[in-house]
C-alpha cells in the first residue's frame, strides 16, 4: 500500500478563482484501449455537447492504454483537428494507471473521466462538476443505484453491480452507493495528495480512491445518472470481479492495521461544520454510546464463557480474575478501534495500561460482589454467581465508559479525525508547493485587488482574462468579504 504522499493537510475548500489564460477549468479524460471504432464519435459528441452547454473552458484528453489497433492514429487526428482535444499515449495497460498519469500532470483545477462508450447521459456532466467548482465537495461520482437514476442494463450486470456495492458496504463500511460507474470527478488539489495513496492501476482504482477519500473525511457528492448498458463492452466480468475482491481485501487490511497516512488528507480545523465548538453539547456521544454498548455486550458474553471455563478447574475468585483480565484486554482494544475511532499502533500500549487500571476497578467491584455473596451463603449456586456478576459488571461497565471517555481516550473528543491525532487546529493552511496562503485560493496580486475592493466597498471584480474559447465564461471567485448581494455569481 502506498504511503508516499505529500506532507501537510489540504487547504480549506473555496470557490475556484477566475481561470487564467490558456488554463481550462475542466479536464475530461477518456481512457481507451483498442477503441478505433468508438473513439471518434465519442470525442466529437462530447466536444459538441460541452461547446453548447458547458459554461467554462475545458479540455478533452484521450488516454491511450497501449492500444494495438488504429486507436493511436484516430487520437492523433482528433488532436490535430479539435483545439480542445489532447492525446496522451501510455505504453502500459490499466485504466487506473492512465487516470493517475493524466490527472497528476494536468493543470486544470477540476479533473474528470468518463468511459468511451458514453453510457452515461452527458446532461449529468455539469451537475457532476458544479459542487467541485463551488468548493462544496472534494469528489463527485455518478450513481446508477440512486433512487432517481434511470438505468437500462441486463439482469446479470445489475446483480453483479449491486452485489459488489453490498460487499463494499459490509467489508469496508463504504457509504457511497456506486463505486464502478465510469463517471467521476475530483478537485486537483485533492488528487495531488490522494492519488499517491492509491495503489491499484486497473479497474479497482475507482473503489480504492473513494474508500480512502471517505475514510479521510472528504466529501463525496453523488449525482443520479441516466445510464444505458453497452452490449459490446470488452470488460472481462469474472477477471475484473476477482481483482476487485483482492483489492477489497488489501485495502481492508491496510485500514485495519493503520498503515495508511490518511491524516495527510485532513481539511483545516473549522472547514467542517462538525468542527465548530458548541457549548454543552458532547461530541460523538450518541455514536460512542452505541459502539460501547455493542462492544460491552459482546465482551460480557466473552467474559461469561471464559469464567465458566476457568471455573471448571479453579475457584470463583481466580476464575473471575482471569476471565476479567482476558476480556478487559479485548474490550480495550475493541473500544479503542470501534467506539473511539483510534487507528494505528501509536499509543496502543499506553491505552492498554490505562485499560488495566480500569480493569482493576472492575475487578474490585466484581470481586467485592463475590465476597458479599459468599458471606451471605456458604455454597451459592452457579446461576446465582452469574447473576451477581452480571449486575456487578453492569455497574463496572458504566464506570468503564466514563473513564474511557474522560481519561483513556479523552483526546478523541476534541474534533479529531478518527484517522489521526494531533493535526493542526488552524483555519488556514499554507500550500507546500507554492508557499502561498492557500486558504485564500488566490495569488498575491489577486489578493491585493480584493483587499482594495473591500476598503472601497465595491464588489470584487477579477481582471479580465483572454479565454481560449470565445464561448467560455470565466469562473468568478467567491471571497469572504464579497457581501454585495447584487453581485451576480
């Protein structure tokens, strides 16, 4: 699993600034392999649609995955005849490899891709990228499984798609509805940090990218799409499904062991409304209570099984101590990961040591209950012992939750991302590649112009920039001091 991403957190999301001359707002990538028949009608149809309906400058990039037919020559002709078309040739196959290569080198602030068969209705393209342009979301995906989607495809593909997404939900706790739809977009600043973490170079690339983004707390926007299956698709379903399941296992293992540096994908403190401090409202209390109750119920069953087993060859006090010790270690580990969201090995020994202190308190409660029971009757029944221990464990459980929350895992209540601790709590971030204050999303000259407009009370207007397309309208920036409601965005 890759971990070689750029250091630092992501800047706060903002509406994209006005496009500079010669730089498209959107770069749409079309990965192809031996598509000499479909490539030209696809590119011409897409170019015609975007020229008529897309309000910003754009580029269409053909990513040729080592095609062996006439696809390269078709791509070169399209590049020569259409100014907005670019051709990139790769000597190795793999859709993920093609997307990573083109997206990493692109200068467009919004990056997208779609399949060459154009199964997805192109009217969904602008709704797909609009949340990324506005700064509302980090990634956007087309969903064929949304309630408002209209899909035409065979029963076999429908079953495979829904089964695969159910597997993702059950194994990787994915909340997005459709991982495989060939219609996605991402902000370039997010891609710059996220793509180095994605290992797959084939069809699982999409799923891995989305799972890591979701686990890091990035916002994924879903767009219902109209989709018609391509009966001539060359995708090998069985091999692709096998590779996807291997990818699910690999990513799940990496997430479970905490080997991914997802803290590098954090947004600055305050970018998420959940980061805002509200007095007298505990953070995450309801979710932690549910998780703690589930873990506690399972731990109690585990404890009772252990106690019954140890009781066969030892006294009640020794059996209770051994069962409570083993179940306490398991309980602390489970609560650390599932209830309080601590991942990785950092601090694990400290948390277990503190958990043993909590265990000692629980041992005192349960042992004291057994002493009281033996004082009341010389030979209590086994069922009576279990009943007394259950009651004592309930009291110990309440105390354990309070100690876990306010002492053992208290650092998880301060708005931390479950994937990391100690991230900077700053509302601004410095872009490591430029050294500029990336919370403004503009260069120094633009900042100076906006400061002047703020002092004079006039709405900020960017300097006019020549556009490569006469029909493209420049994207207007939104800044914190632009309060004139008459300023049309």
